[in-house]
C-alpha cells in the first residue's frame, strides 16, 4: 500500500453541498484502510462565497491542506470556481467540472465580467477536463440537491475501487428518505464519466 | 475501529471519555462544533452562555464545585473571558477544567489574527496544542488529569485547520469522575490582596513544576532524521513542516506551548545543525529559544501574517515552488453574500436612501458592508456598534445623532450590546440603535440564544423580551418593525432619528434558513415591462441578474427560479411593476 498520498479538492459555492461530497469520500477511504485527512472551511465563507475542501489519503498523511500544483483531481461544482482553483491542480491532474455558471456579486453588479469559455481555455492548457451537466443528471435522479453525489460518482470512476464500496458509503450517510435518489445520482455520475 | 472525526468532534468525544459533566460555551468559528457535538452525550450537560466571560465563569464555578468542566470559544472570545481567566489561574481548580480556544490564522472567519498563546503566558495558565484529531482527543483527556494534578485550569489551543480538519481517532469508553467534595477554603478561593499575594507565589512555583514536567513527560516529541536541519514546531505547523521537508530534517514537536521547555530544546539544538522555528503568527517559541541561547531562524524567513501550509515552508526554507497552471483571464472574486431571502437585506435596502452613518457590529449583517449595499461604516468587535455610536455622537453632537444608527444582531446584542445601551440611557444619550432580531445566531451556523426561547438542545425555555428589557433600562422609545416592510421600516427609523432621546428599533423577522420559515414561490420578471434599469440589483440579491441584449443593450432582469424565495425586495425596488409572483 506504499503508494504516494493522493490529493482531491472539491471546490464550489457555499451552500452547494461540497461538504457532503468530502464526507462521503473520507468515509470510503477509511473503509479501504487508508490514512485520511479532510479539511473543511465552516463559517463566514459558507454564505455564497467560494468554498474549498481538501481530501487527502494514503499510507500516512501529514498536512490537511493541498497547495498549488499538488491536486490529482479537482472536482468543481461551478465553472468559475474551476478556474479559480486550477493552479492547485498537478499539470497532469484531472479536472471534473459541472458546467453550471453562478455569477458572483461583483459580476451581478457589473464590476467584473464572468470569463468566457473557461473550460475550453483550461483544456487548451493541456489539462484533462471532464465536463458534466451534473444538475441535469441530479434532476433526472429525482432532486437537484443530489448534484454533489452525481459529481462524486464521476470522480469515483477515477479512484479505482469497487462501485459497491461507494454505494455502501452513500447509503449509510445520506438521510434514509433520500437513499434511492442518491443511489441513482451516483450511478448516473459513475456512468457519465 | 478508527473513526474519521473533526478536531472539534474529537475534543467533544474527549469530554465524554474524561467524565466531564458541565460544558458552557459561546459560539465562534472555528470552535463552535465542539459544544454542538457535546450535546450528543447525555452524560454531559451543555449550554450556550450569553458570552464567553459567562461561559468561562460557569465552567470555573463547576470546577470549584468539584466537577470536570469545559468551555470553548474563538480567539477573540478569550479577550472577553480574560478577566476571570487571569484570576482563575491564582485560584486553581477542584475538579479539572479545560478551556479550548480556537485561533484563526489566515482569518477565514474573523476580524483579527491574534495569537492566543499570549493569554496563556500572561495569565500563567498552561496550554496544550494538538496537531490532529487523535491528539485533540488525547491532549484534552490529558489536560484534565494535569489540571487536577497541578491545580490549574488548562488551555487547549486549536486553530482552523485542526478544528475543521477530519482525521482518524480511536475511541475509548467513558471514565466516570464522581463530583469531588467541596470544602470552604477562603485562602484559596477568595482573591483579596492578602490571599492573592500568597497565591501568586503558588502560581510561580506551579509554572516551574510544569516546566519540569514537560521536559520529561513525553508531551514534546523528537524525531531525528537528517540532522543538518532541526525544526521546532507545534500543532498544525508540525504537519506543514513534516509534509514539506519529510526526512530531510529532524523535528522537535511541542505538545505543550506554555510553559516551554529549556533543557530538552537545548539538547535538540546540540544534536542538529541549523535550527529553524516554524510557528504561525507571533514569534513566541523563537523568542524563548533566543532567551536561552539557542540560535534559531524563524520570522527572518517565515511570515508573521497568515496561515502556514507546506508550500509556505517549502518556499521559505527550500526556495522551491511546484509547477502549476493558471488561466490568463482575470478571475472575479466571489465574496460571501447575504443569503437569498435574508431579512437583513430588507433593513439595509430600506435605509439606503437615508445616507446614514452606520455603526456596525459582528454577524451576518456585517456582509451589508459590501457592494452594492455598502451600508456599514465600522466593525470592531461584538457590542462595539452600540457604545461606539454613543461615542461618535458625543464627538459630533446631536445633529449627527439624527443621521446615525447602530446595527446589531440579537445574539450580539445579548453578548455585549446591552451594556452599551445602558450607557446611552444612563448618560442621557440620544442615539438610535437597531437590533436585527432574526431569532438565531446566524453567522456561526444557527445556534439558539437567549432571545429565541430555545436551549442548545432545542428545548423550550424563557426568552429575553427585548422591548421590556429596553424599557427597564430607561429607553422609552421602542418600536418593532418588519424589515421586509421596507417603507414602514424606513419611516420608523426616520421618526426615531428625529427624537432627541435614545430609541431602540427592533427589526424582527426570522432568518430565511430556519426550517420553521415558510417561503413564497419564486418571483418572475415580465420581460415586456422590464426596462433593464437595474434598480432591482441595488439590494445585492444573488438570485437576480440583468443580462442579454434587449432594451438597447441594457438587458433584462432574470430571477433564478431555483434560488428565489419570493421575499419581494426586488419587486419593491422596481418602478415598472415588472417583478411579480
Ligand atoms: C467575542 C466574539 N465571540 C464570538 C464571535 C463569533 N461571532 C461572530 S458573529 C456572531 C454572532 C452573530 O449572531 P447575531 O448577532 O444574532 O447576528 P446574525 O449573524 O444572526 O445576523 C458570533 C458569535 C466573535 N466574532 N467575537
């Protein structure tokens, strides 16, 4: 098991459910016997601000955070956040990005512009970009609130262990009433890659 | 079986395992989840106190009464609790007591970046600093044992990355600690000059004994790798340094940051080449090392400001930066904003036209400082809006008082706004104070407080009656408004400003995120009527934008149907009746 520590970042807008995605990941890695660290930010930036969660796993993990050039995978819940955190990706890392756009206040007020063609520009830099309409898939699964689990499904594809491990973790973590929706959301994400 | 836990949850678990029975805290990021997590253990009584001073005194009283007790707060909260802290140090404990204080280097959610170790040193209270969740659990338990052994309250220093980081812990069963006997002991518990002079001597001896203890107890650990470089660090900086330098350096990891050892640090320095001190915020360990003749490098290379990470250490010590990619375009920032449907938006939008000096305070409503609302003139610390407004008006006279208000949240008003309001009433001031009563402590993630009639566990209890309270302290003019009724709100505030006597305006409407709040359906824009004038954007709501090429390129408004909760503020700002249900 002496593989190097793997680094995954989950980035988005406060309120999008990034914390559930990191919680599910953390649980799955513990299940597989890894040392795990997850770093979250609670409080002020939760309110519609840019949020980031770091998940690290391997034989022994020291720092709880991921720095520029260190992430193997970035899961972005929104395109502008994908652009903001791009420098944290390893040059040969994978960016999984939902294609939704949410204007931040400086764009709404007209003080700044939302950049054009974010994902194509990132691709042009030679980065492997997986673009996905997670909101549509979540809606198809039964609830837009399962967008986070769709994105987890996409990421699970690149993390290399059995789908059942993930589904077990999803079942044991989400509220009982939402299990069916979340299972479906995960499956749709996993199949979409 | 190992469990993945937040540092804060691990501290709460330790309270359970260490037989703690009394917990009293005031919320504050990043410390809040400790006390929230403690509520799951029925054996542990927990409560939200009105402020940190009260919380500390409740916990200290419980310790005097023989229980193991606890309180938690953020770094600035310890300033509020500093008064009891410094004298509790002289008295010591009966049952063990631990106070957790969570620093916020990098200021993820704080108004300053102070280093709480200064309070430990100045109050002569020992302080432990864990570096992950497992140590949050083991150090907290150890702190109870040491608290009783050395007869002192203990401080537990946390920081954002430790409190809000999840890592693996091993759980153990609870150990009961029956309440100890209480015996009246005036020499120990009554701090008048004659007694305190004696107790101060005791404190100095205690610090020496603790210093001896930390030299040999194993609380500080040494890891020898490459000995050309030696790193002295503690808490989260150990993790950053170990990550950045790996086996290229040897490490002295401090578990106790007050008092600091001398002999073992000297010994470490003798075994390694160049010694670096890697500590976040101030140069406390570095200064200590210099005082004892250890030539170290610290703040010469590493910053005083901001949070540390492996890359800060890597760049400072190795001059290395990892390759990475960035887009060429500018990325607009995404600052936090008031939520969709937030009642504070109604109040600020209502008052916008009045061009007021707004003495601000700390809470969600501080976000009203940002564009496009831009409604706050000052923000200092909890409670300062009320007393600060009184001072501002004293300086500038009664005409100014007709153009200035204080805004303060319900929780903040209870925390330390009441005393400022008493000052205004007692000293014949004429200020207008607005309490933004949203029935919850919002900013820190929804904690009940003395104004909303619910305990920490959600059980019904008495609620402070703000109107009656204001009358009782001598404020005769008290009005209640609904901040979503913007016209009535503006008129009421204008009327109160005109009076040459103090007023309390209570803007009352529950937080939009409360489960008990029923929302309207989303509103829609009539694109025929919309002229693209952008008036609706003045309230700074994240669910409405104006875009497209219609209206000669001005665009049309569009409301996000997934986000909008129908608060109608934008509709009231529209002169063309273009926004409706
Ligand atoms: C001394 C101190 N303790 C705690 C905090 C953390 N804190 C920031 S805002 C806040 C409470 C805000 O609640 P309220 O006044 O009700 O306003 P709301 O956020 O609900 O609008 C707290 C506890 C702080 N900044 N300073």
